[in-house]
C-alpha cells in the first residue's frame, strides 16, 4: 500500500525523509500520550500511525536505492540477537550498556541532541553504570541527594538579598542542576524513570489545583487574592478527599 500511495498520491509521492520529520515527532508524541492515559484502543491506533512512518521512510529509502523494509527488519533482528548472546549465540549474559561501550567514542556518542533533559540524564547514568561507574544500591544516591541539597542551601539568597548577583545565580543554577542529576540517579537506582515520575507528579498537581479552583469558586473565594494560608488549607482538603475516596 505504501508503494501504491507513493505511485498514485501526489502528496505521498512528494514526501522526503526531511519533510516527514515533523510527522514522526508528532505521531511519537501521540503514541506516548496514549500510553500515558492507558487507552488501549487509542494506543493501537497510534502504534499504527508510528508504523506508517516506519513504512513511509523505508519506501522512500527503497526508491532512492538505500535500503528497504526487509533491511530494517533484518537489522533489528540482528541487533536483538546481539543484545542477547546467551539466548541466541551460546554466549554469556552481558549488560547491554557494557557491550555498547566497547563501540562508543564517548559516553554521549549516539545520544540525540534533542533528547529531553531528564531522559538524557537517565541514559548518561545508564551508560556510566554499564561500565561499572555506579553505586551498588540506593544508599549512595540517597546520600548524594542530601549532599547536593546542602550545597544548594549554601547558595540560596539570604534574607533581603535581591538575587541580582550574576555569579551567585550561576553558582545556584549549577548546584540545582547537580541536585536534579542526583535525584534522577536516585530514581534510576530505584527502578523508576524520572521523566515518567515527573509526568505523574505534574498530572497530580493539575488535578489537585483544579479541585482547589473548583472549591474556591463554590465558596466564593477569589483564588488570585486568597493568599497562601487559604489556598494551602484548600490543598490539604483536596488531598484528604483523595485519600477518603468516593463516598
């Protein structure tokens, strides 16, 4: 069908790898959203849209004599066999990152420049762990988070400070970055992906703050002028109601 569309549809025939890039990014984001909300029917549909992008790029490449969908599938099978030598080649089990490290020029070699920061941090830490640069358990990351938090506190503006000192702000930014990196590492060692955890925290915050706004409207409270004490009380009420559950 993809070859037929390329032959008979003007729009499909005009597409190139570059022109298709925005659609690949969009379809991938839509699949991610379907997975996030847990809707199977939507996930199935979006997987189909991502598959369309794979087929589209493969046919474009085939028509310029580069490779075809068979080469794509064959390369994937070869890669998965290589990742599991203990299952397919009579070899020993070996961490994937250790195998890849032997082929990399540097720790960031092959990581896309546009990778979201939380995911990039996770992958860099994965790669370092693959060659043995890692704590044996979560105790090390927990201590590191505490250490970095202490360093952040030491760089926070004192009471009455304006925060206009560029050097202080740069130092604070660096320390906060170190703290975030340490938290990502704690997530990784705990078996949690920081980006997924933050997504869920964002969703929870939106849900609870939306409930605050609803309660405020019902009680004639103006959110923009209510003040922290009132909003905090509403926040606690919403949290309590979530724990109580329906009924």
